[in-house]
C-alpha cells in the first residue's frame, strides 16, 4: 500500500466522476481526544485522503487559522512523535483512506530523516508534504521516504513558471498539490477561471493527479474547483469549523462529519 | 588531527571567499528552505544580485550614496581611556553608530533598495527587532519614494517606542506582530507571509545575514564595507592589520560585515559575542551557538535554540536586536570550522559595559554592541600590550535609554 493507497483514492474518485476530497486537520487540535474523533468523522463524511498537520512553532506559510491551530496543538503537548501515534491509531481503524503528513522541516530534521521515514511507514503514512523543503533541499529526505514507499508530494505554485515546473514535479509521487493563490493558507479566495490553464499544464507535465488547495472555504468554491481538478484540499475551513464547534460546546465530530458530507457532495463533476 | 583542525586546514587552503557555494551553502549551513511560491523570487533575486555585484555602474551608484547620504567612511577611533582602563591591547572602535540613522543597518538597506529598484519592484517590506533595521529601511524608502511596511513584534514595539515613532515619521507603516513570541522571529515569519502573498511587486529587505540564499551572502557583502574600511584605516593608523576583531552576534550582519574581509588573514583572531540574557544556564538567553544545535528556520540551516521536537524556543535578551533564536549560517560555519571564537555576555554585564563606555569614552553605545564591549577587556588583555583590537560599535544607545533607565531603576 502507501503510495498505491493515494493513487487508488484518486482512481476511485475519478471512477465516480468526482474530485477526490482531501481534508486537513492539525494533530491534537482542538484536543488530543477530539482530534481523533474528528478524523474518524471526516472519513465517515466522505474524505478520500486525510492531511494530518504536525505543529511547528514558526509556520511561515500559514494564515491565522492554521497558525493558531499549530499554537493550540503545541499547547496540548503535540510533537511529531505524538502525531505519528495519532496516525497509527487512524490507520488501525481506516485501511483504505489515504494519509498524508504535512508540516515544516525542522521537526523532521530533529527526529532524523531515516528515523522519521521508518516511523511514518510503521504508522501507516502514505505521503509527506514539507512546506519549506523545495526540490533543491529535499533530496536526502526523498531518498529516505522512497526507501519506505512513502510519497513525497510537492507544491506547485502560481509563481512556478514553465522553466521551473520540471524540477518541482521531478520525483513526486501520488499527486501534485497545486497552490491556487499566491499567499498563505486560508486567506485569499480561489479564482478557478484564472488557474484552469495552469492546472492543465501541471497535470500534463506530471502525468499525475493534481489536487488544488489554499483558498477553498465554501461548498460553492469546492464544486467549482472540482470541475478542473482531480482532487480538492480544504484546510483552514475544516480547522475553523471544528474549533468553533469546540468553543461553542457543540459536538466536534458531528460538525466535522456534516462538513465533510457537504464538501463530498460538492466534489461531483457536472 | 582532530576533525575541527582538519576542517580548518582544508578551508584555509580553499580560501573563505568561495563560500557560499552556488546553492547558498556554507558547508552544511545556509540553503534555500522556503515555500515553493517564493522559490522563483529567491532565484530571480540571486540572479539580479550576482549581476549587480559585478556591475561597475551599480557599485559606483552605491558607493556614492554611502559617501554622501550615509556619511561613510565611518571613523576608526582609538578608545584611549578604555584601553588604559583595561591595560591590554589598544582598543579601537569602528564607529558605525555615526552613520545616518545611527547604526550599521543602513549600509545593507542602501544596497538592497538600489537592487530592488533595478528589479522593478515597487513596494518594500522589512522585519525589525530593535527597530534599527526598520528605521534604516524606512529611511531609504523615503529617500527613493517607495511605500514601506515594517513588521515588528508587538513586544518590541513596546520596548523600542522611539524607533517606532521614527519609522512613522519617515512615512513607513509599522505593523505590530502579535503571533508567537511577538519578537524578531515572528516579525520575520510575518514578513515572509506578506512576501508569499505579494510575490510580484514586493521586495523584502532582510536586515540580517540570515534567511534563504542569497540573503546571507548579500547582506554580508553589503556590510563588508565595515571591515574593508577598517583594514585600510588600520593600515594608515598603525601600519598593520589588527590582531583581533570583535562584534556582537544577533543574526550576524554587523559581525560578518567586520569579520568577513579578515577571514583570509590568518593572523587576525575573530571574536563574536552572543547574548546570554539572564545566563546560559537559564532558559532566558539568545545564544544560539552556545546553547542550540543545527536546524532549519527562516529559509536556512543554522544553529538554533530549539527543543527536542525541533520547536523553536523563545530567545531572551535585554537587547531587542539580539533577541533572536538563530544566527546567520556563515557564523555557524565559522563556529564549526573553528575560525571564529564565540563568547557571551549577560544582560547585567551589557548594562555595566554600557555605563563604562559612556563614562570613559563619552559614547552611548547601543545595548547590542554593549555585549561586545563587555568582553573587550578580556580580549585586550589576552592579546596583550602592543596588540591591536577592533570592536564594531554598531549602533548608538539613544534608542535604548528607556530600557536602560528601567533596568537601572530610574525614571525618565
């Protein structure tokens, strides 16, 4: 499994004429216990792939929602090691759902690339996204992950031009994550018409599914984006809904399930 | 041969000017650890800088502004009474505090804004800790008519209020950063977020010799005017090179500016002084090299204060300009190769050194170089009589008088 699990998640969605639904949760947010309930609920609601964030003290590419989630997770005592434990629990319950870790390089460096790759494989992780490790800097990590059959997934950005694109997609497995806006997570809104052509170019070049993320907050945006992508990634909106539920004393899992169901419905191709 | 000595022999043979390599690496340190959205910007900047630094027209333009606007060369001054006080080597100050805006920071800002204009950028952003880099950036933006946004940790906004007001007077917008520890590292995060959101029109003027390549090399090069002038001035005044050069270490711009031109001169000892805050045995200090280990933050691999999970720890220093949990990658490289020796100074020692310099030399130093001043006596005695030591007096202390008054229990 592992890389294959990501590929089959996309293939399965495609066979149902829809985009794959990728939902992001920060490990240990809003609490360690509720996080695990939310993950289960997202799968029940229809998520094809879970992106599990591991916290970092200095998340440079995140907007306020995920910055605050990161701070809450750290306050709850979450580490990369604890994130892997959450991943392992998740995998024990959900054998088909894709599971990707997303975060920043320093906690991985601190654990050591080899140890991290082995532990992640043991926990049932399928792919890893490291926001601040561009292709120029991820060679060693990539080798360690590859040795454990874990996909390295990179971000292609609106600023990535034709000359640079081959470098960005080199060695990528599973899918390419297309960043829909030049900006941090969860702040600017997506403009589907503006990126349609760029996404097609990335897809053709990579010969892999392309998932679009950064800036999808509503079912309407999810539906529009689903028309031009193999997958959609929603992060800040999940984090915000769950945290609001937590603060209002609502059932976080139920809110998460409903959110996922609504977005899952929106992934249908017209 | 021990590893360190072997490394040193190797690098000496190889010449220090070859660092960083084309990937921005100083040995294992440096590099370009940024989100993909910024990579094209970083690569374009590198290309523009590589061209500009060898371009005669650019160099002439920059040196013209440094002379007539900044007021260079800054004097090399023999600190006679401080020398007599310690009774060791002759102590010289490189008077960077006499530059326009009161610190060394403007050397780099002038270089970067000229580059920004060459690249057709129309908006400038910067981060600042003590506010000196923010003031210098706001100054060059006013001079060349570009809009300027300065990110500053909310905690620093409170303790450096005179500089906040200066920036506003110069027409800059100061945005307090309330995320994280509300200091320099968070200001840098926020500036990077701004840049990632405005990659087309915006130029990010980083103030210290850190960040993704080419910043560490570029800032060092723009600040190397300090060491290059020192060399010429020392040869004029004493007929030989100094025996040691000394500077405080925050991110490293004033230190590398003085150190770098002397790296290939084996006879010149290099001393950097980190901020030990309340003490290295406490968790309230900013000595990344004495108390940290290598990791990745703000686009480069370098020594960092971090916990077992790789989370960056809060730094502490009475000096806002040194209150940073990392250090420029080249300084980390100089540590591991053994070319530089690093010492540290506590808050209290810096305050004492501040007062001593004020009374003996009639110069109010900033709290940042006060950290270097606190170790100058030991270094001068170690070098001994007949020796020559140069300290980078990187900024003036006027901005710090409120902090110092509070620390000394006075009311202004």
